C-alpha cells in the first residue's frame, strides 16, 4: 500500500541542524511532489516547502528561506528535510505529505517526526 | 503571503449538521482541501477539489465554496468526527508555488 515512513524523534541543541527523512513506498516516487509541514505543540499546521522528486526542484515558504533544504534520493525513494540554526521555536512535529498531483491536496501523510530543540 | 481564517471552535449535537468555514483571498483562485486531525495522529485528507472525497471518507463529509469562503459540512455528525479540522489552499501571492493552512477549527460532538 501507499505509505510514507519517517525517521525517528530527534533532540537537538540550539544552533544545531536536524535532517528528517521520509521514505515512500507503494507508488512511483518520481511522479508525485512532496511537501513538508510542521506543527508546534498545541498549534496549527504550517507549510514549509515542496520538492519535486523527479528533478529535485524546490520551493520554500518565505519564513524558512535560508534555513531549510529539501533533497531527495531516487535510488531509495526518500526525501529529506534539513533545518539549520535551530531554536526553541522549531520544536515541533514535522510531517512529509504527498501532493495528489491533480488537485493541490496532500493525500498521503507520514507518521510525523518529533524534533525537540533544548539546551 | 495569504492567510486562511477559521473559527477556533464549534460544537454539534450527535447526529446534527455542522458547517466549518475558511476565509481567505487565495480561495478566490484555488479550491480548498480539508484535513481532519485527531490527537496524536497525522492529518487525514477528507475533502479536495470542488467537492471530492478520498476513498474511505464517509459521504457525510462535503465541501463547497463561494467567493473567498470555503466550507466543510458534516451532515449527521458522529462521535468519531470530533477532531481538529484544517483547510488548505495554494497561496495566490508570490511568484513561486506556496501553500497556506487555515488556523484550524476544533469540532466537539455533544
């Protein structure tokens, strides 16, 4: 079945970087764009950016420009999201979500990765 | 960037109908999609496009849109529909693809 499996929880110190992975299975990896979305504790959903797994092109939310990098590895059907210069406000659950390709909807979601930033 | 505004919370009696709204300029250009999120779980797509339900989503969920407002209606709410609901659309501002989520609505089934 179609699924996205993310890497495990991370604890980082302020100023460090974190790299979260999202492995896709059950569909043609390069045929669907992938989004990253985060959710701080008790807060709403926040869109971070999108990557085209086919060519690797990306588009990031202005808020994260300069701090986020999204990449992919087609040999393992995995996308990555790296966030640098971490601060306490980056403590959140980070989700990857597949773009439906036809209707601007996020049709399949990963289980989420908790990233805690604490000194 | 654009914003999508939702009422923070609504309540509905078991078996009754509730409508959740989402307002924003981007909705004049793009359809909203809607997501249900239960505590400790990832969001689930419930409505997309003009009014489409993914496989497995009950037909008591429906969507509509007019002007700058999109709506999600639950007709005959069930206890399992108690959750947070978020709208989302492509952002109509800027030169490159971007998306925006609504502020979220907590639905309580009484």
